C-alpha cells in the first residue's frame, strides 16, 4: 500500500496554489471554490507530469512544485469554467 503523505502534500500545496492564483488574478470563485479547485489541480498536474516522464515519481521536489503550479492552474481553470457562457449559475 502506497504512502498517503505525497497525496496529502499535493493536496495542501494545490490548495495553497489555488489561493495564491486567486490573489494574483481574481477569478470569481469563493475561498472554498479556490481551495477545492486548487486541491484538484494540485493532484492532477503531478500525475500528468509523472505520466509524461515515463511513470517515475521519484523526484519529490519536482512533484511539490508541480502541485503548487497545478493548484494555481486549477483555480484559474475553475474561474474560467464558472464565467463561461451557458454555465450553471
């Protein structure tokens, strides 16, 4: 069974990235929305980068940096989806 610590770190750094992404560019999501979309982005981007590099996730520092960037990206994408025409209000 894999350790849960890397996933928790990705989630926390992703949420922080979502919060920082909102501070840099307001996206219309609330605090909870930014934290949740950032947490999702913080877990998805490291998985994609790991898969693109051949499945090796040995470099923990790179995973943490991509989690932070993924959190900011997830927050911005969440804000874009909220503002999209035809989106549910």
